[in-house]
C-alpha cells in the first residue's frame, strides 16, 4: 500500500512583523488559470500544481492547500520546507527562493513576538495573540496509533456523521475546513497495523469521510479540492472492497461533472457506478439511477430519462433504511422526490407544463425534515424557478421568498447559483410589482447588503 504523506507547511521562523510577500503573489498571478480563462492562477490551483509536481518527482502525496499559500503570501511564513520551495520554483518558473520572497530565519537573537492591539498584559507583557499570528503558529498534531481496531473505525464514522450533519444544516462553508483537518488525521490510520476486517472497515470509513470533505468543497465551489477528495475516497473504496461506497462516490463525481458542464464525463462516471448493480442496496440503486436519469434529460433524451426515473422509483420502492450504508441515510423519500424532479424538469420546460416535476418538488418540500434545511431550500428554489418560467409568477414569488429565507443561514455556492437562476427567471416578469420586488430582494441577498 502506498504511503500517503501529509506534510506541514510550518516554518522554523517566527516573524516579528508579517510583511506581505508581494513577490510570491506576483509570481502566482503571472501564471494563467487553467480553470478560469483570462484570470490568474488561483491559490488553490497553485497548491494543486505543487502537490502534482511533488507526487511526480517523489512518489509521495502531499496535501498543500490554498490556506497555506495564503499564509505564505501574507508573510506569516517566510521559509517553507525545502520540498515546497523546490516545487514552487518549478511551477512558477523562477530560479531562486529569493525571487519568490523567501528568506531563512535568522539564527541570532530570538525574534520577539509581535504586539497585539488591546491585549491583556501582565507587567507589560502581552498575553493575547492576533488571529493572523494564531493561524501561523498553531500546529496541533494528535499522534496516530500504531495498531487500530474497531474503536478507531467507529471514531472515524462518528466524526463523519457529525461533519455531515453540520454540512447538511449550514452548507459546506462551515464544514469544509474542519472536515479536511479530520481527514488528514484519519488518513494516517491507513498505515496502522490491523486485522483484515478492521483494515476493510477503516478504508471504508476514511473513504466516506473523504466524500463528506469532497462534497463540502463542492458546495462552496472549490472544485480542485473536491475532485482530489473524491478521487481519494474512490481509492479507499477500491482498497476496502466497498462496492456501495464506490458507487456513491462515482455518483457524486458525476454530479460535480454536471455542475461544471462536463456531461460526457458525467455520463461515463455514472455508468461506471452502475457496474455490478446487483451488489448494491436498493437505496443506492435508486440514487444511481436518479443521477443517470438527470444526465439523460440534460442530453435531451427525455424518453430515456423518464424510463430511468421509473427504474429509480422501482428501486426506491424496495429500499430499506435499516440496510442502507451510513452515507446513504440522506437518500430518503424527500431526497428521492426532489432529485427525480430535476430529471423531469427539462421536459416540463420543453412542454411548458409544471406537471410531475412540480408535483415531486412539492412532495419533497413537504417531506424534508429539519435535519436537511439545505435540501428543502434547494427544492423550494427549483420549484419557484420552474413556476416562474412556466406557471403563475405570483405563486412563484411566494415560493421564492420562502427559498430566500431558507437560504439565509446557508454557506453554499450551489445555493447561491439556484437563487441566481430564480432571479434570471423572475426578471422576465419584473414588470409585475411583486416579481420586481423579489428580483430586488434576490439581488440584495446576492450582494450581501
């Protein structure tokens, strides 16, 4: 089994005053983005390029992220570890560390800690620390056990449940960073000694956690991080021999591919998920068929999409929540209704009839529990948009305001995109006073004012 190395980006130096590293930032911004044509390379893209170069040259996996790059650019860390400096020189096309604004720590007198404004003190010595310095200095690392058993597997599962609950309640914005820190620690358990049953269990548990991190990153629009975590989760599923986790991960990867507009890749991914459907529970079979139905609908194959929805319904009729794996507990009657509605929406728009798509969205709204407010907000926003486009604009306003209210507590780029779609649909009818007011309310919410 390949060892996964997750290195810290801590410097040996404590800087007295964090001066921005403009040279590093400028070097990054001179490189073009591969994801956003016309824009400079993002911090996350730089981190990913460094990770890829290190993997290619060393055979070890690294988990540099945008937060570490931000710390370097803020000047909070002036001398990253040698392997990162080497990778940065290669990726950014420079010949020296100096060209990137890096300098080693002085080995002379200890550098005094920076002052903290309005900090409590004793005999003139500050006790507080600013947020910037705290982030730069914190380095907590819990030792991983050399041997693991069922206790460690359950710990990872319990952590995953808590993080998934937070992500469902508040969106990916609050869950992504906490979940990624937990994933870094859990990944170290894969190298511990264990019996065969525990080893299969820990791969499955860590893979499930990777999926939660991936979806949180997907929800906030960090597609590079999401893709990396999905791929790691898929690897864990393969290593652990979990057909259920494999199918669920491939389905989530297909959802992400749809989101970024790569329908061909999405169809390939979901058809890979359908391999050995006989090994999957009815719940997972229904979810996989639902995703494929949506793809077929987006490709304009409405007859095939309706047939796939019927197949998903038949699978779901056989589902048993008691046998569904932990990562599929979210896929209940509300989720099935709301998700299959999306496969039927393109046909509803083409026929300009609310029809079954609206009926299923209404059912989803009624059935969603308070544990899934984001899902309910999605269903309301989609029903409002569909109603605004092919139904009664006045009715759409009422539903749209409820969706906007639901979304207020969510940190989710995907939710923001749903509200943008509603705003675009509503602008067609903005001469109607109520609709015009909704357009204004949606614009105000989007601008954060």
